């Protein structure tokens, strides 16, 4: 019932995401058909020429989808955020089953038929269109069915790079640790996959029954039609994201606070300027947002000064807030990015333990916890394990030695893991609403290891120059988002399961 209520309350958004998902699947599958069938024919008829192409398709299939998105993001034309990179990845994954079934279908044709055709004087092209392809068509349709189902599942991951689709709900639900929102995206995706599988199964069976002497002519015209339609759709999809539209693109990282802050920027700009805003929220981590901003795929997002200072610019960690801010502002300016005034709160890394452990063991500082670390297990987000201001430096500063290797997990799940005693110590966010909800204790950084993490808006200078009223709108938030405000909003999203847009709307009302 909760899922049904969510769908009713977000019906227009659900329809938009479903259309985006269907478009991604449709275009990528059509492109895979146009690539896979010719490659399959080549591999069946000229194995030496086709083998390297099939090998490349096999290699592409083994690369994890998130890694594939990461590889393609920096590339020109097919890279960047949005539909282009998503369609490229989905097409690569869909090509292999079509190639394999095309090869298998052509090779399964009875040699006696092809020998008879040769004896009758038919050319190679005539044998292909009038004998081999018609008889291989049921196998080819089966490959298209598999490719389409794969595309539906993989397209959910495309939301991580701003391509939209039903994966938006899945990633949003993971960030909020809310099963209802996850199911709101997962159920339609599963139904779409089952529907496509069922429809294409019926098509496959129908083709097997309707094979006649006229099918080769029909197949020829259908193939040309699919090729033209796919080429046109691909051209539109590749060109559309680069249109120079009067729209502001707001990005965010993939956790609740960032989604709240992204929504705050979007609603402020809409209310004060009337300009349309494109929300590209819930992207990957720091480095995806940074790359997207530099490439112009988004116009602004909220970053933390210590993160930019240590993780992006690789500066030696400093505890001087003004020095960090000035350094970050100067380094970003060199890349044509403006660092606007801090929003008013700092979100430092929070080393957290369970409240009952802190009270029982009298833990107040990270140094206190270091004395017990040898009997504990720890869990950290993926970025924290690698960053210069993350686990390696923290371990050296406090001499932390845990009983087992630290567990890596998504930041949205790490608080629950601590509460449920799967781990004994984590690195979370100081502003998280789940600290109070799960009765966790934040330990004092008594050796002042972590740099300052003031929240600032980063924006492309070109976008601000083109729309000065946007800069004025965003500047109106400077210094007005207090730490308690951010904790309260995070608590409403993470613990009370409120929609981020509603939480932000209520907060902005208090600023007027």
C-alpha cells in the first residue's frame, strides 16, 4: 500500500521516469540490432574477420556496468552525463547476445539448403536474404529479447550518471534507506522487463510459424526501416543533451544531504528567477560531480571545502578554514569555476560509535576509541577508504588498528550497519539525521586531523555571467543554512522518510 500511495503522489514524475527508461531501452536495443546482426552475419560467414569483433563484445560484457560508465564519462561525443553515455553503455551490453544468436541461427541452417541454392545459381546476397536470414530469424529475435531484458536492468544504473529513468527512485531509496522508494522504481522496471520478454517471446513463436517464401522480402524492408529509425533516434538522443537551452542544471552527490542541498538550489532559482531548472541529482560521488561541472554537464552543485582541498586538489590537509577556502576558491577560479559564499554550516567527517558503547566505555574522543579498536570491526564509505583526508591518514594520526580489514559499503547503509552491530565504528557525516535516530555517538577529533568542511556552492563562471539573476538567487542562501537546520532537514528525510522537495520547501518558507 505504501508503494501505491507513493505512485499516486508522484504520478507525473513516475510517468516521466518511465518514458525516459523506455526511451533508453528502445534506442539502445535498436542500435544493438543494427550493429549486432551485421556483425553476426560477418562472424558466421567470415570467422577470421568477425572473431576480433565478437571478442571485443565478449570483453565489453564482462566489465561491470558502473565501471563502464566510469570509463566512458571523460570521453568526447559518447561521454559526459546524461543519455549519451547511458545509450552507449546499454548498446555495448546488448550487442553480444544479438551477435551470438545471429551466428548460431545462420550456422544452424541445413547445409543441404545452401548447397542447393548454389547449384541453382543464387548469389551470396540472395542466399543470405532468401534462405539464411529467414531461417535464422527466430534465433535472432530470441537474442533481441535477451538484449532488451538486459537493457531494462542495466538502465536502472544509468541514473547514477544523470540519464534519468526508473533508477532515480532506486538510488533515491538507497540514499534514504527507504524500501518503499526503492520498490517504486524496481517494480515498474521488473514489470517492463517481463512485458518485453513476453511480447518478444510471442513474436519469436509467431516468426517460427509464419516462415514463408515471401518473408525474405519483408525482412529486407523491415531491416532497412529499423536501421533508418535507429539512426534517426540515435542522432536525436546524441544531439539533444548538447542543446543550448536557457536552463540551469543542478547536480548533487548520492546521499540525502546532497539531494536536499541540490533541491534547495533548484527551488531557490525557480522561485527568484523563474528560470527552468534541470535536476541532475543523486549522481555518483565527488569526482563524478567535479568532472560533470568542469565538462559543463551541470552548472552548479554544493561541495565541501575540505573535500575539494584534499581530495580534488590533493593539497596537504590543513585545519585553517580561511586558508582552505581561499585556496579552493583560487584553484577553482583557474578552471573557470566560481566558489560562492559558504552556506553557513560545516559537514565534517564524524567518527561514530554506538551510544551504549560510548556510555559503557566512557568514549569521548577518537583517541579513546583507538584503545579499543583492536577488538572492533569498522565500516567506511568507498571514498573515505581512498581519500587523502580519509582512512589512511586517520589510521596514521590515531594509530588505529582494527581486528579485521575495514568493510566498504554505501554511505547510506553505513549507519544502519553500526546500529545493527555489523560493525563497531564508522565514518559518517556530522550533519546526518541518522545519528540521533540510531542513538549514535560522535567522537571528538581531539588531534584535529580532519580539515574544515564548509558547504559552498560551486558554479560555472560562464553560467553565472550568462544569468546574473541566478547568481543573486543562490547568493541569497549564503550564511543562512545553520548546522541545526541541516541536521533537522536530514533527520526529516532519513528518519521520518519525508520527500526532500517538501522538506526544502518548508525550510525556504522560514527564510522569507
